[in-house]
């Protein structure tokens, strides 16, 4: 990575080391370095307040004397052009041309890998996301976990971690007893096969209505679930079939979104791993009897009481999460075990992670709940039962259709363009989702998701396509020459063609991309990458509007192409991390 901060820290270290009684090391200097909001105050600034006490000198005076010393020792033609004191600050000004060239060299050396790192090497990170309940519709509320998790997995992988993508399907519980009974009583195989989730949902609702009048149905359902738990052939086969048919529908949506998983081991997978958890909880003295049920009392931590088994002995969601965590540790030996699950389940996660800790597992703190806010509808709360629901597949379909219409207005829609429309329409939906801070609730709006103006996916994709078209206009010979120029003769110095503010602004944003990726991973917040992608796209558009790139002078043209190639790589890498594809033409 281009490490200007360290270079500056070393410059500051010089005069500090020469003063007796002041103990400030490089790390402390690095931490104190600021990026001024107003570039008139330099590209970097170092505040001298903290040196004042040890030196018994006013910070303004220190800034003045240090700036003078550092400034007079600066090499000519280097990255740092000027050092100036202003108040208590030492301001550092970069040489635009030298800086831009260094950034381009750095990007070209890494290309597809630009922004990646090896920090995660040898460590396994599990990212669990999406995890829908089978036999329930996949609606717009599910998009958050799915794309936030998918993107975090990409980001962790880019940082060198060995990533496992897990889908903890909600495929177990008493509701499957109800489904089995409903299907036996009034179901049809053809209907299920034709529209699995819709049909199963209908059965489920119908079951509830009929059970109101005839409570014996509930007993029958309990018996069916007990049979399923025992592994009786008929019940097991039906359940497997429901699961498979539902999964087909989910997979269609995942394919559209470009989302994949390494494992679909859902709740049912842990059903035979439950006894061990119960035994262990009991042996460690954590279980309490309460009206025939078993609980862990968590009042001490203000987490209420966690219900571990019901009075009929059946286990619960939380028990399966405890079993899953233990299994994952033993099976994957994870470094971090990340759960991308709605903030509504905050208490659930706090409870079971605390229980795992109380069981004596030190790795409990490596289980991390990454919460996100709710999606509301303009028409109020989403409710499958009341039919107030927006299906994700419909949203994706409409977004693609709208894109196709826009293309058709300009002429016929070719096969290639059909694919482009898919990239743009679906990319728009994903991008919008990842543009929001994940903790915030938001209201789903068709208008907003289908608007391609402003800070949207299509806008960023367009800058990529624009860069691609500039490169193809320039031709292969020039593009190769640019790559050659920056990689073979990187002896520092400038190219002479990056003197404007726009080139500088763009190069700064490109240079900041690796830090952005690292920050997104640290905060589990893909929107940091999304916003940075918008910033780069805007800076790139300012650059090519302002400057002619394909000029007659070949050496100027080639030098500038380097910056275009770099912007294109940065945008591509950012979008790829978000799971948004990049059309070459738009
Ligand atoms: N299936 C659950 C739901 O739809 C989400 C599962 C979250 N993951 C977990 N390990 N508890 O609400």
C-alpha cells in the first residue's frame, strides 16, 4: 500500500527525537495525523498540542520550529512538496503529480487484487446469512441479511480470510407437524410442485383456521412432529420434500442475486446434537426446572430467562443455536463466527452467546451478531398472513424489466443487452440496499428502488462502463504502454500530466480504497464500500469532464490512461465486493 502517513510520521519523528524528555513514537504520531477537511490546510496535518507539556513550549511555537526544520530537509521532487505551520498545526502538502503517479503505479501493480490484503491468512471466518424459514415466502425483508452477509463474506475473503458461507435454514420446529397434517388432509402434490411456497403457505393458514374450530388438529400436528423427530419414514419424506421444493425457490432468488453458500445445514441439522447440549448444561449446573420446562436464569445479566426445553421436552430455536455454535467450533475451528441477523433478535443472540460463555467456552466472544434494521412497507407492517408483502423475486424482476424498457426506448434490445439489463436492474436493487447504514430501519419504496438517478448502482456501473469505453477507444497498444510506463519505470517523480485538482481528488479516493475495505470489515458495514464507490465514480466523472484524456500527444495520453485504468480497477473491485456486476457497455 502507498503509505504516505508513515512517510510523514518519519519526518515528524526527526525533530521530536532531537528534543529531550519528549517520548512520542511513530505509532502515536500516526494516530494523531489528521486529514484536514479544507485542503487549504494541507493534505495531512499534525497537531502539536500534546507535545507542548513535555517541551514546555507553546504548541504554536513548536509547529513553527518543526515545520521549518522538516521543510528545509525535504528532498526536491518528492511526494511531500511543502510543509507549513498554521497555528498549532504542521500542515503537509503533497505534490499532486508525484502522488498521482505513485497511486497509479500502486494500482497497476495489483490490478484485480487492488485493495485486498493477506491479513486474514490462515484464519477461518464463518459468515451466516439469509437463513430464511422454509415454507415461508422470500420477501423484501429477507434481502438485507442476504446481501449484507454476501458482501461481508466477499470483503473478508478479499482480506485473505478463509470464508465459509452458511445458510442456517429455518427448517425445523412444530410448524412442520402442522404442514404435514394439512398436506395429508387437503393437500395436492401437483399444487405444491407448481408453486411450492405459495401452496405450503396456504396450507399453513388453512390449518390455523380449521384448528380453531377443531382443536384435535393441533394434537395431530404435535404427533406428526414427534414422528418427524423420531425419524418415521413417512413424515420424514414429506418434510424432506417440503424442504427441497422451498429450497428450489430460494435458490432461484440466490441465483439472480449472485449469492452462494457453502452449507445449507439448517436448524434440522442440529436436531441430533441437542441432547449433548442439554446434558452439558445440566452437568455445568446451568439448567433450572420451571413448570416442567427447563430454563437458564439470566436475570443477573438482565437478560431474563432463556427457555431451553418446553414442558413437553421439545427443544427450541435457542437450543439449536447453542448446538450449532459448538458444532461449528469443532468442525471449522473458526476465528470468527459471524451472524447477519435482524436486530429484532438482539436479545436472543445476547442470551445464547452468554450461555455458551457460561458453559466455559472461551470462544463465545468470537461469535458475533451483526444486526440490521427492519424494512417497512409504505402500506404498513409486512404481514404474510394479511397479504401485505413484497416478494423479492418481483422486485428483482421489475427492476430488470424497467431497465429493458429504458434500453428499448433507444432501439432494439439485443441478447447482450438483455444480460446488461439484468446486471443493471439487479445491481440497482443490491446497491440501494447496501447504501443504507445497516442498523437503520427503512421504508421500501418502488419509486426509489426503480430510480437510477443520483447515488445509485447504475450511476457507479456507468462510470465503469465509461472507463472501459475510453480504454477501448484508446486501443490495446496504448493501454499496454500505460501499464508498461507505470510498472517498469516506477522511479518516483511525476509524469507531468497530473497537475489539476480533479486528477488529484480522484487519485486520493483511489488511494483510500484499501483502507475503506479494511474499515468495512472491521465495522461489518458494507455501506462504507458503497459510499466510497460513489465518491470514486463522481471524482472520475469530474476528471473526464474536465480533462481531455485521449489527446494527440502520446506520452500525455498514455500517462492519463494510467489514471483511467486505476479508476476502473477501483470501481470494479468495489462493486464486486458488494456483489454488483460490472457491464462493459451501458
Ligand atoms: N430463520 C430465522 C428467521 O427467519 C433466522 C435465523 C438466524 N440465524 C440463527 N443462527 N439464529 O428469523
